């Protein structure tokens, strides 16, 4: 792809927020959550700058390359080390970060950005328009495994106008570009580190973020230190200079119970909590504050649409009727989250509540009737057969909690209608390899995205075997999703994505299960932590408390 760059101005309004209320079943009471975040604060007295914060993480990333393939923990660490051109807040609105202002031209085909002055990378080199150009050039040339690689294909050229002005030109209007450049995978990289990485792949890439890499002890911890030169924070935080913290450590603790014990003992300050029993253990802990954030995410049960008999929509619809989503939400997630019925979460444009009419709701009798209509008959052991075909399925899941609990419930629900399911649990990397090979029947998976273009990225035909892990293909849906990716008018986009989802619900390539809520537990000694977009914890304003009441 050819590359040159641009600049422009005009505050961009984020996508229209759709109010979402999630009920959180903690014994201290039901908490109403709207789009954004909520924290239970118990008070603390901050002290002067310095100090260390420790965050637990289940597994470490393969590397710290924003343009490489996604791996566990990567998205968690990147925003502290690297900056993007723009950033989103908790309400999904766009704010300046490295780009100071911008403007669109030529009916949405040109975007000109002016960069902030006096920004430097951790290696001391200036962050300028050439750095932006070389970042996107590297992404285009070597970032085929990046989650945003498809997103940058819409760029026709990136041009350096002057030292602090960059111009992006597009073959077609690109409303999805903001989704692409606000993700940490679009972080701007030091050209010197790009050059060094070409000859030494183990050499870490360098960004301009509020923290810089101090050390990495594989399998044990990744430690960051405050960037003393940082003076370009986004407007969503109060502290516009270097973080008050001296050090941020990500401690690798694979076991969730061990993580909890480390938090309660004070060895760990911050913990992502995704098990109901762990939440119950923390809800009355006066040393802990719980932060919650509704996500632009969907957890779903996917059918391998290329593998008989799941290649038949009638079979997929019948099996969908066997799934009791409320039971999954109540028992596996402790009521935290929202039952889903559509391929898009309610927090994104394109969601249409009227589509619930087309959803395959829980109805075991309909599941049985659907299998019978599709030509299956009951066997002597109460299973299902059709000609020489026996209906027995394998469910592929990753080791991420609470997948095992969800899978056990799905197994029980399918058994209730006579369909035996074997659970195969492997790590996330093995799941991705297995789905690329198509060697599975059912898949418990999740996507996180900030634009309705998620449907094109995860479910369109050209992405089969890659991000489309369920092998779903419908030319009508493909055409609609391609149209939506280039339509600037929000009303028209809404209609496009509503119709695409209607067709998907009829095809039933997946059964939406729930829209998750992230809960982050923070010890009260950590004062000023802010939960932002997609549950990301901003630490720019954090100070360590001298004492906690």
C-alpha cells in the first residue's frame, strides 16, 4: 500500500450513546449501571508523588509489539507504553491525544491531522509526522496479523504535509477509521525502534506513553516506570504531566484464586474480577473499591457453519432454542451482565431492539421440533440420528474464566434436548489455531469492538478462517456490511446494520449469549484510578494513600 500523510481539525462527536442498564447482583444491593463506569469508594488520603502499584494478570503477552498478533495481556499493557492519535472516553466519544486537532475534506475522503508539538518518544526522538507515516507503513507491510490490519486497508495514502501535519486519504469515505486509530494497536512507534527491530526482532519497540518499560522477568512480572517527560495527557484525565506513580508492575498469576488472595493480602493492588464468588468475597471488604464498566462486547456461542449438519440454518436455529441464556447469566456470572439477543451490543450504533422478534429464544420444545423437522429422529438412548449421521457435538472453549462454567451449563442444556456435547478446553492461542483449521463444532467466543463494523470484521465471508471463526457466509449480509463500512450518514448506517442483523438472526450462525460487564477491584491505597473506555484503567491521576480509614 502506498503511504504519505495529513492533518485537520474539528472535534469529532462519538457514536450516539444508547442507555444501557445492567443489574449487578452483589449482596450489598443491586447497582444500576449505565454506559460508563461506577466505583464504590471507601476513601483514602493521598500522599506525595512516588510509590508502586501492582496489577495482577493471568498470562503475559508474547511480545509488546502493538502491530503484532493479539495475545493475552497485550491490550492491557499497550496503553501505558504507547499513545494513539486519538482516544475514547467511557461514553465512546473521541478526544485528542497525539493529534491536537483535525478536519475532514473531500466528502470524507481526506482527513488532515495536526500533531501536538514537543512530544518525544521514550528514546528521546521527536514524535512527528514522519513517525506517523512510518508507523502506518510498517503496519501495512508487516501487520497482517494485527486486529486492525483490515481497518487500515481503507487508507489510500498517508502524506507528510510538514513536521506536525499528516494527511490520510481514503479511496472511499471511512467512518470506521476512528475505530481503528483509537485502538492501542494503532499506537505511534519511534522510527528508530522500528529500524532497530528489523535487525533485532527481540528489541522492544518504543512509544511515547505515560510509562516506559523498565524490566520484563518472563513468567513473573513486567515492570513499567513513570515517563518523566510526559506532558501530553488526553483531556479525559486531570494530570497533564508525568504520572504521580513511580512504578507500575504487572505480576503474572495464572490462577484466579491465587490472584484474589494476593489482592486481599496486599501483595496486589489491582485485579480484574470475573468470578461471582470472588466478587462476593470482595463486596464488603473495606480495603477494596470495585469499579464496573459496561463493554462494547458480545459473548456468543458460534456454530461451525461449514461443518455438517451445522451448515444448515434449520439445525442451528433448533440448537439455539436449547440455550437458556438467563441461567448462564445467573449461575455462571452471578447476574453480572445483560442477556443478549442481537449480534451487536446495545452500546453501539446499529443495535435495534426491534430485532428481538427474530431471535431464537429459549424453548426446548422448539429445539426438539426443529430437529425433527430437519429429518432427525430419536434413538433408543434418546439421542438423534439422521441416515448415518449421529448428532453429537464438541464445544471448543479457551481457559479464560468463566468459560468452563458457561460450557458446563451449555452441555447440560443441550443434553436436556438429547444432544450430547463434549467440552474441549485449550488456551486462547490453540483456540485460534483450531478455528483457523475449522476443526470444531461449537465455539464459545467473544468479540470487543467500538463500532458496528464489528459485524464485518468478525462475521463477513472474506474473513473466514481469520477473524470470522464460525465460517459464516451470506452474500447479502456481506454486501450490507461493506456498504455500512463506507456510509457516513448515521441514520443510513443504522438501517444497514439493522437489516444485516435481521438476516444473521434468520441464518443463526451464532447464538448471542450476553453483553459482559468488567469489574476491577482496586485497593483503597490507590487513589485516583479512573475506569474509562472498555474498562481500561487510567492511572495518570493516581497517588498512593498514606492511610486508609
